[in-house]
């Protein structure tokens, strides 16, 4: 009995309501319609409400005079500057406190992370105590605490603590001399750059020499010598031509010099301590992720402990440390927005605070602020993806 | 050839310097010259730091009294905490009605604590009660308006009570939203996937404070004229959506940890997408991410303090404002210390629980 | 296959031919007495197999020889150098003793060739070209020269272990120690590793191998040592050991492992 084969029969099409492809498209169309309709509804309401309250729309306000003063600015600014300029002041202040905090918390985080892994029980326990205490207390509380300390624990202006009569600490802030440089000064940073370039060149030469002859060269010490020695030499030769504007107590306050506001100091200290503890945990996890066997194998072939660390453990640990580390850096930038609670003029407090209150243009202000943070976050993500691709371990 | 029966050699005690207190100290504190120096330095710093703090906080501090006059000038004045304690706990909630808050708290503990024990037999019933029924009961108790209970407006809610309301409501609301977002992010439908990715990445990129501001200031603009929104409700929406984005990433981690074979087995049995998720994938995934969820809750609990910036009187704000009361000037450190201890206690307890669950899960497989 | 190894003659060779001497060695982990009065002498070109149940201290014993573990009592002398807290001595000993681990422990972030040349370049200070040339010779000896530029993650278990053996050989050690080298390998890869080890034995290398592969013991070992509970229970030439075990503990162990 021959089996009847239907050659060339067309694919039967299922009824449309169970066809998987149709349903996929239908669901997406429905979702899209709902979202678009929702957005339209909200937009409509917003426009109506804004009109009713007489609030302007658009970005023209960025060119109008702000009318308020800002105490701590990195660029020239006054009450007659525009809101647009105020935006830049706020952004720079945010980047300043975030940047400094990132540098400091990285150093502190690595130190504490390594302490945590130390064979010294006391150091390890101290590091653990630090981590457990700081991470379980809200950051805002820590900021308020440090603000209280920098204001209340510091003495009054007239009784300022002084460091050699040049640096003064009091409840108004930290006063440091304001340098004005003369042209000859620029030899010193030039010497530093020269030292760095020379160190890189020596490192390259030393590596080639090691490959060829096997002899090792103390690149580290030579580099340190150059980077410290050349600028030092330049300083001596030029006689350090900088004019210092030393803060002087006149009446009730200091004149001259630069001031680091207590708000800034408090925020910096709180951000550094808080994020250092997350970094410490990441560093610890990273170093521990390199199995014991790696260290043993390296020791067994005769590598000294310093080289075991440098050639085997740290390269592998950094792969595990860097991705979460960049997330922490992003958190530092985001958390710097808590500045608004103590009155430090960062982007959020100047733009979504004062500017929004004065102009009433909530939508524009908030959206621009969010866009800034989105951009920063995107840049950090891109960097992380690039780094991950570059250092991924090659496997089957 | 003589066959021998082997008599095991006796266990000898180790050399004195390698065990006991001396041995331990040699190995852990003084194992090298560098370590010895560091140990001594650390001990010295501790000696400088700890006794003054103890003197201030405990030995010279005032614990009893009624007002600032009773306190010593140089040491801690815990009288401040004792006198203001009810406000720190309840905010401005009227004294006569505080039993309602207490009742809700007892219900929560009674229904919630048993769930922490593995052997508890009615886990499912209690969970459903907590997630679906309890919120209504709690809301009625707190807000009132029915059953003859007088209405207590949300602006009177404050202190630890408000902090817990915000934290628990947000985490409970953010879980279903987060699960949907996580599923949506892994969906094969491009539109759904894009929308979910967009939402999650946007929310995770911006600070919580901007979302709180957005909710506080922009939400009234989004709604038609005349519809007003309670301030607390606006904050809750903001925090819930914020938390949902992070919850989505946590759940996504759990979904990714489920081996592909599970999905394939379910498919080959003919289960639909939603049945697969409900019966097979989500139960496993959620169990794996319990430590992550507890971690989210700890973070959320700390983030509730941000409502200080939009003027809600959570625990931190109540303490901070009380410290500015003319009657209690200069008590801010005691207040902050008290707040720190409470937060620390809650967060530490939760993190220990999460570690316990993680250990159990690791040994389970 | 090698010639039949001298049995008792090797055991009584003069002490100045000794590569490793362990005299009255005790070790504790805390209160746990893990090595009890170990007395062992290994002579040049001698090949020892150590076997015993898990927890018997066999791994600990060989790890004491290259100071991955510290002993608390007794003396360990390797090629005339005594192992103490002196870091210089430890460094010298580790140059002379190669170790192959159960889990290979290759460095995943370096290529196979870089794994092999790491120690010669940094410890013996050889120029890169010279180190690479020597490394390629050893890779050929373990029969995988084509894998030189691959990463360990791309190799099979058997290939990785052979790379590990080559890596230890690159330092030209006088003694090679193997800690259960085949116990994590799939059955079809065990042979390729054992073949390399047998070839190594035929060149006269002093070897100490902790293993359960009794076929290997019979083929190349001069002595089989049985350890249990931290002590050496019995040691003998392979035929004597397997056919005429003297102690009841040894008999019990052999009955358990020689079943299949």
C-alpha cells in the first residue's frame, strides 16, 4: 500500500487568533497604543495646567537673569548671570565634589579592603567593624552628622585652629592660601610631565632589555626618583615663584585666600567614607576570587610574594573588581545630589531647587537634570563594556 | 613473613608556642615585624579613641530627668531621647489613637515572624494574608474614616512609624512591578523589551532625589485640574517605582540563573508562557534572589530618609527637627546617635538574615 | 617500560645520595596532629608513590617539602638545604622542586607559553627568547606544541595538566612532586598524563607521586609508601607491597582500592 504523499502542498495557515506571530504583533500594538495614549494624556494635562498657572514653557529661561548669588563657584558668577550659567556652576560643583570623593574613596577603599584580608587579626577586625558600621547607617544621616561636626565642633572664627598661620579651620570652613602664579612657575609642572614621560620611556626600555637579556631594572624606584626629583629640581632653580594670598583675620571674618565651605567638607567626608566601604568589599571579593591554588602554583615555581601579587593575583583580581567599581563611582555622582539637604550648591540644589522655585518651570528643570545624570551614567556604562571586552578571559 | 597488626601512634599535643593564646597571638597579631608595628599602632589609636567616647556616651551621661536643665554640659544627654521618644516613634499621631498603630504593628509581627522559620506549616496562608489582606487592614487602622475611626491625615504620620510605612509599602509594591519588568526585559517582543529596558535603565541612572522631586512637583501637573495627590502618596509612588527598577535587575539575575533546560522541559510539556513562569521558573528564581531582595530592602530602608528633603517627617527628619527646638539646642549628636543605632540595628539584622538564607540556599543544591 | 627497579638496595643507599630527608617531622593544624613522626629519605633518581585514604596526610607531607605548609617539629632537608623560616632557603628549595597540582592551577590570564616562561624570566632572569625556546622544547616533550599561544581555558583537562607539568619542568628542577595529578581528569585523559610522567621517570628524574593509580606504581616506582592517620604505615617495593602487605591496615586499604 503506497503512502499518499502530498507533494508541494502549501503550509496550512492556522486561524488568526492562535497564530503565534499575529498574537505577538497584536500584543505589541496594544502595548504601544496604551503607552502613547497615556503619554498624550499626561502631556495634554500638563500643558493645560501650566497654562492655567501662567508658567512659561520652553528653554528661554536659561538666558534670563537668575537674581540669586552662589557662594562657592568654580567659574565667575554673580546675581546678574543667567540661569544657564547657574546650571554650569551647579554641574561643576557636582563634578568637583564627586571627583574628589571618587579619588579619596578609591584610596581608602583599597586600603580597607586589603586590611580586611590581612593576616593580622586586629587589622582585619577593625576593617570589618568599619564596614559593618558605615554600611548600615543611611548616607543622609552620615552627611548630617558630618555637617554638624564641621560646623559645631569647629571653633568660632576668632578662635580658629591654625596650621602654621597659613591654613585656618573654623566653623565657617577651611581657609587655605590662594595662589597666584608667575610665568616662571610653569617650569615645575613641566618638569613633572617630563618626569612622567621619562618614566614611561624607561619602563619601555627596561621591558625590552629584560626580554633580550633577562636582567631586571628597578623601574619603580627610577620612576619615583624622576617624578619627584625633576619637579623638585625645577622648584629649587626657579625659587618657587608663587605669590600666596594668605587668609587674614579682619574683623569678624577672613579676607583673602580660598575657602572650603563646611558644606563641601561635610559632603566630601561623608561620600568618601560611605563609598569606601562598598569599594573595600569589592576589593576583598576580587582578591579572594583568585583561588588559593593560583598563589600556591606561583609560589611553587619560585616566584617571590611580591611578584605573585603583581603577575598572578592582581591581574586576575582587577577583572573582578573593575566592573562593580565603576558602579560605585556612578553611585558617588548620584549620591552627591543629597547636597541639597545641607545647602551645598550642586546641580540638583541649584537647578531643581532654586531655579525651579523661581521660574516654576518644573518640567524643563527636572528633565534637564535627569538628562545630565543619564549622560554620565551612559558614559560610565560604555567604559565598562569596553573594559570588559578588552579583559575577558579567553575560554572555549 | 610476619603479618602485623598496626597500632596507631598516639596523638601528641602540639608545641606550646603554636597553640593556645600565645600561639594565636603569634600567628595573628605578631607574625612579622610589620604586623607587630601595625598591631601596636592600632591598639594605641583604639586607646586614644574609645575611652573618651565611652565616657561621653555612658559613664558621664544623664539618663534620667525631664528637661535640658537636668543634663550635664559635657556628656551625653539621653533625657532628650526619652522625653521625645513618642514623637520619634509616632510623629504627630494623636496620643489617643496610637493604639491603632500599635495594633497594626502587632498584627504585622504576628503574621510575619513565623514566616522566617522554615518549619512553619502555614506559610502560604500567612503570606497571602500579609500581601493581600493586611495592607487594607493597616490602611484603615492608620487613616481611619470607617468603622467609626477618626481620620488621621497623613501629614500627622511621622517617626519610625512613617519610615516603616514607606519602606514596607514601597518594597511590597515594587515586587510585582519589578517581576513584570524583569520578565518584560527578557521578552522576545521587541516593543515590550525596549520599553522595559528604557524604563529600568532610566530609573537606575538618575538619583532618587530627582525622582522624588519629579513625583512631588510634576505629578500634580500630570493630572487633570482638581485632582490632588496626598504628599505621602506621591513619595510612595516615587520610591516604589525607583525600587521596582532595581528589583527588576535582581529578579533578572535569578531568571538568568535558571538553567535553560528548565525552560525547555516546560515547553516540551506544552505549558504556556505564563504557566511556565508561574509554576516552574518564578518559584525557583525568587527563592534564589531572596538575599538580593533583602539587600534591596535594606537599601530602601536607608533611602526612606530622603523624604526629609521633600518635607515628610520620617524618623531622621523628626529627630533633626527636634534637635533644632529651642528647648533642646545642642542635642543633635544624641539625636543622630539614636537614629544611627535604630537604623543600624534594623539593617544589620536584615543583612544577617539574608546571609543566613544565602548559606542555606548554597548548601541546598 | 623501565628495567625492574632495585628494591631494597635503593632503600639502603648511602645518605649522601639523599635528595630529601625528613627526620622526625610532626605537623599540627591547631590541635589536630596531622603528621606524626615522619622519617623519610628519598634518593637521587628514586621514584616514590605515596598512597593512603583521604585525610591520611599524604598531600600535607609533600606540601611540607616545598614549604606550602610549615612543619612544627623535626627537620626537612632538600638537596642539602634545610627548610626553616629563612626565606632565602625556601626560595632556593622551590627552584629545585617542581610541583604539579590536582587542579592544574594554570594562570588563566596568560597564554600557555606565557605560563611556562613566567618563572624562568622572573626568577632565573632568562632573556625572553631563550625562555621561549626552552618552553617550546618542553611543550614538544609533553606533545602539545601547537597549543603554545592558546589560553588555558581553551584546553581540555588532560592538556592543561600536561601544560602544568611542562611549566614545572621549565625551571629545571631536580625533584618533581605530583599531588593526585589525574584524579580530576576524565578517564580517557588519564593515560596521556601518565604517559608523560612515565617518560619523565625514564629520564632519571627524582619523583614523588601521591596517587591512586596503582598501575603507574607498579610500572615505575621504586617504593610504594602507605600512609594512614598521619603516619607511614608501610613502605616497600611495588611487588612486595601489593602482593605481600604486612600490616592489617595496608591489607584493608588494598582490598578497598584494588576491587576493580
